[in-house]
């Protein structure tokens, strides 16, 4: 039954207990900003810098270029990442991509390749496993495809979690090495399958997003729990 398969996929996505953000040693001196909310343990790391700013950095917002529509060529199963330096705007776009899929048109491998394009290219921070864990396995994807299952998403509000803002207020310079931001996004996912079957649910997620001042934002990972 498609709804049961969807439930299995959801259980698999939420079953991960591994930490989403890796600890990276930068210059031998690492400061971990601990985000501990409802069992959440995620680390944003940095090296101690003599030039650390004295106030919490406010990421500069830029206009978000419209993402191209999903295309069916070259194995591209989703829209391209938006060109923006605003972590909240990027996180909202990334959340929509994470909650959207179409097993009728794309293979699981094509879908994964599309997600890979959203990831940061800095390997010490990228947590690809936390992102790939959001996607059904090839076997489950095949069963979902047999039923024509596909999902769309609408994204509402995005914000920096309180624990993240508190950590930055206590040590404003902590962000200035990795430039990794935690962003919580809320919205709704709608699922449909053969035979006019359909369902929808409200969802929330917390993403780790890297937004360096001199380049566009990129996805770092998906935190294992939602940070309010």
C-alpha cells in the first residue's frame, strides 16, 4: 500500500542517530558550538581567530535568483541551487527540494545526483550521509515507482533556532571560520500515487547551511532533530 511505503520511508529518514555535523580540527584549536535541543547534538566548529568580530555577524541578504525548473536531461532530477548568500532563503529552497520527489520520472540515482549539487564542496563540513538518509533506498524507491508515487512541497517560515542564536551571542566569533548556520524551516509535504491516492502532512526540519561572505550558500547537512 503506497501510504505504508511512505510511512516506511519516513521512519527510515528519522531513524538515524548519527551526529549530522562532523567535528573538524582547524589549526589545531577547535571551538564546538553545541546545539542541544530535544536530544539534538550537532557541532559547528571553528579555529580561534585573533580577528574574530566583536558582534554577532548578520549574514548579508542578496536577492535570490529563481531556480530553474526541474529538467529531465543529464540525470538532473530537481531545480538548481539558488544563488544567494542568505542562509534562511537558501535553507527554505533546500527544504523544498528535500521534500519533493517524483519516482515516475527519475530513478533514485538521478534524484541523489540532483541533491548532490546542493552540497558544499568543503569536505570537512559536508555531511552527505545526513542528506542521503532522507531518500528512500533503491528497493523502496522502485516499489514507490510501481505505484507512481510523487511528492510536492510548500515551504513557509524559516528562522535561526534559539539555541544557535544563544551560542553565537555567547561567542560571536564562532561562526567566522566555517560560516555554518543552523536554520529551521516549516512547511507541508503533499504525496500522491496511482488510483487518485493522496495525503499531506505538516513538517519541520533543521538544516546546516554554509554561507561564506564571498560565495553562494550551500547545504552542509540535515540535523537529526528539529531545533525550535
